[in-house]
C-alpha cells in the first residue's frame, strides 16, 4: 500500500514537477480500497475518485468522489446503462460499506 499510494505520488510529483493531489481507484473501489488504504489516501491526497457511480455536490466528502466508467468501445446501449439509474442499485451496498470503513 505504501508503494502504490504514497511512493507513486512522490515519484509522479517529481517526474511532473508539480504536487499530485488526487488519487483514483484503479479498479472496483469496494475491492481495492480497504480501511488502511483509505487512511493512506486521506492522509496523502486532497481528493479520492472512487469507482462508485453517483452524483457529486460541493458538500460531498472529497475522499468519496463518484465517477462513471465508460469505455471507448462500448455501444450506446452499454453507455446508457452505465449512466442510468439502473447501474446505481448494484453499487449501493459497496458505497455503504466503503463509507463505514
């Protein structure tokens, strides 16, 4: 976790010559981010972009930013499903679990 979350930030900041303030879960946040990872992300980044779909607002937790995954090769039907309300239902349990960590 230290290498993936902390050391990668230091390396990227050095390579780019600017401070990195955002972390993006690379795969399903419910699987890839446990309580220790969540602590490290909060301590080292201003923002955490999760893989949970949903709506964001100014009052939301900056370490629980929702986003939608859409792939370039998806047809219109898959994209419509991914940005629609149907997809939100399957993520509700994972979001609740992540918030309780």
